[in-house]
């Protein structure tokens, strides 16, 4: 039988998984949980060239695809910016994206991260 390599998490992966869980808690309606489809959002794939969602971010963490915290933050910002690009300002999705971006970026302020160090080490 092929020996399965148990995926041990690097410190960065553990930090990113913690941040992702905290961000997902701020999206209770799960608007950002899965890729947006053209079915629910007409013309989405023509308007949004680089789609992003929490499930894709999770997969990238598990694949150790993020080299640093900023690459993770870039995908989080991309996900929120896509929502404010595609959706009109008077929609629940636009408003949810604005709030999520604000809350998510507060989590990665250096002083906030320092508080995390003790929790995660
Ligand atoms: C994030 C986003 O742009 C989004 C999520 C959704 C969504 C996500 C889950 C369930 C229902 N709708 C959506 N629907 C229509 C237009 C845009 N969206």
C-alpha cells in the first residue's frame, strides 16, 4: 500500500487557518463560502476575471500555496473586491463585502497578530 504522507501544518498554515476561521465566522450567511456561479450571479464569469472564495482559500492553505501572510491577505482582499465590483452598492452582497473587508483587515494588524502568537505557538 502507498504510505500516505500525513499533512503536518507549518506555523504559517496554522496562523492562516486560524485567521480564515475567524473571517468565516463574520460571514454567517455564507455569501463568501463557495465560488459564485453564473447561475446565481448572471454574467459573473465575464465580469470577474479572478474569482476567489473561502473554500478556495482553504484549499490553498492546505496545499501550502501561500508563501506568506500577505499572499493570503491579497486573496481575502480579492474576494471582497470582486463582490464590490460585481454587485451594486445597494445590494446585501456589496454591503457584506465592505463590512467583511474591514473586519478581516483589522485581524491582521501587527498588534493583533502579536496577541495571536501566544495562542498559536
Ligand atoms: C459574493 C457574491 O457576490 C455573491 C454571493 C452570492 C450568494 C452566495 C450564497 C447564496 C446565495 N447567493 C451571490 N448571489 C448573487 C450575486 C452575488 N452573490
